[in-house]
């Protein structure tokens, strides 16, 4: 089978969920079957050595790929990769900017392409096309020329269909496929010794609640903080650890002070991938009270399945794509993420029932081993790739 070309703005060593997904595809596609086209980041050369694929870095920083000059350079570079490697299918790691060179490759070489969509990207796009007929036409052209659109949750798929309808492409709804995400069960697992991270971050006592997320409004960290007084009324030693950085930290710190929670809340800052499994193992319960806020939402929630992989029961927000990551009543419970009382009730229910926590943690681990893992995600995408690929025609010219 011919190779596949992956055009992606996000790729390691860049951080974030999309970059992680793209990196995992590069690890899980058969060796030497994928050609990755992306931009440069500091440390790219070292990072690229871990992948058994061809990683082609455009000669500019990845951020510049979004500019007109960057898109022109990326399209030309992608054309050169097509002539050299003759791929049969193109994946776009995101709609914008990756679908621009993909659409050009389709027009020039007849190459089919698929687009991955997530949630917040579609909410922002939906808002823009409501205001601008030009943006509506562009979105329709990029999505309308895709052979397939892959959504990471059922909620994202529904949102994709709504965007298609508004862009006058409702007939393309049948091209939408759902591929829920996963994690790496050999990395995130129960039984990792937490002693070092407990000492480093002061995670003594407990029980400990944990959230691993960028500090943004839609992650619902403020709701969990507001729920903590009620939780501590039932479990006075309960404490809350937050792993991540972001622009909302000053507000969250003030909220902790206003509620007089003191050291009941601990901001861990940025935690490395190497330390994360131990941090999960140091916790008693995972809380991911994500919600829709100001055109931002959780399209799936990789940290939710990382927690499940480590054997933690999960309290998740019934919002966005979270119901695809947390099986309500099986691997965790879903609550109203806008209501601190509902979040507190979910937490206290599980803190008060050790056997139920253990059952849900075991069910979560089993779900990751059998479904929510990157191997299955790659298999799903490889099947879709094989369904839509075709032998590339002779190049139109050099």
C-alpha cells in the first residue's frame, strides 16, 4: 500500500492534545508508511528521532504556517513530498491551516484527504461563518472537498453536522465519522510508585482529588474549587491537586483565598509526561468538570482516560465530548459542571464508597486496555485511510 501524508500544524515537541494525537499516529502507523509534514519547533530534531516515519519540517516555525506566505510555502513543500513519496491519502491534523494545502493537493494531484475536528475549533468556526459570507464559503470549500471528516466524539460529530448545515453543505453529513481518542496503557497504569511526586509536590495526607488540565475557564476548575467546602464538610481532610499551567491561575488562586481553603488546594504547575503516571497514582479520585464556556469546550478529554488507565474513578462534567470518555455509572459518574453542589455531590458519593471507586477504577482500566488506547485509534484511522485512498495519478508537472 502506498504511503499516507499527514499535514499537521500540531506535532511534538509542541504540547497539547492535538499534538499528542498526531505524535501517537506517527508511532502507531506501520513503520515507514507515514510522511509527516509540519513546521519547526525548538527541539524538533531531537523529538523527531523517536518516530519510525519520515518527518519533514518546513523551513519556518510552525506558527508561521498560518500566514499566507507560510501556506504558500507549505503547499509547495507538500507538493514536493507528493512527487517524492506518491501517497494515496492525506490526513489533516486540523481544519485550519492544514486543509488549505490538502485542498490544493486534491486539485493538483487528485489526492483524497480527511480532516480531524475536535470541538473548540468548530465552535470558533461556527461563530466566524455566522458573521462572514466569505468565511462561510471558505469553510464550505475546505470541508466540502474532504473525502471524510473525523470527529473525536459524538458531540463533535453533531457540531460538525451543524457547521456543515450552516455552510450549505448539509448533504456532506454522511462523510462524518466518530473516532474517540485514547491513551497509552503501558505508560499510564496502576501501581506506579507515587513516593517521589508525593515528596516533590507535598501530596501528603488526603484523600486527594486531581485535575490535569490547562488552566482555562472551560476546564471547570473553578467549579471544583467552589465545590470543595461542601466536600470538606463531609471529608475534612480532602484536598485538591491541580496539575497544569494557564492564564486563569491568578483568578483561581484568588478564589482559593476568598474561600479560605488554604493548603487544601495545591497548584502543581507543569508536570512532565514522565511524572504524570505517578501523579495520577498519588490521587484518590479524578475530577474533570469541563463545560462549554465562551466558545471553548472539551471535545473528548484525554486526561479523563489517562486517569482511568491509572485505575482512578472519574467525576466528569456532562458537557461536550466528556460522555464519550467517561462511561456514566461504569468508569465514573457525570454531573452538571455548572453547579458546584452537583460536583460536590458526585465527589462525596465516590469518596464515601471505596468499593464503588475501586470497581469504577478497574472498569476504567479495562476500558482503556480494550478500547480507549492509541493502538485502537490508529487502527480506526488506518481503516478509514484504506477506504478512501486511491493510487495517485501521474503528477501534473514539476
